């Protein structure tokens, strides 16, 4: 998976989930995939994380999910690609 395709895949997931929450602008912050008024207590079992795991064939634990939550898209794609290499 090249970086351009990976970015497009992640952006599609991001865009799909951020649209569910009216107040979340297209700021490219990963946290916008969840409600910013009522963020989940646990991220690792949420639909956005599940979709990322499926798209990239990786497993994301809670610690990594929290890190990804605090990243922007560019940072997150680098983190995801790093995780993909490690988990091969």
C-alpha cells in the first residue's frame, strides 16, 4: 500500500465518521471522528478504530488509539503505516 493510497483510505474513513457529528469541522484532526461533546471512554472498540483496523489490516490497542485520537491525518497515517510494518 503506497502512501497516497493509504492517505486516501484513511481520509475516507475520517470523512465518513466526522460527518456524523454536526459540530466537527473538516480540521483534519482525528478526534473529529467521535463526538467532541461526548467523547467515548474507550476508543479501541469504536467503529472508527475498527474501520482503520480493517482497512489497514492492523490491530490497535487502547494506548495506540488514544495517540491516534490526538493526531491530525498526516501524523495518523505515518503512525498507522509504522504499525503496519511492525505487525507484519
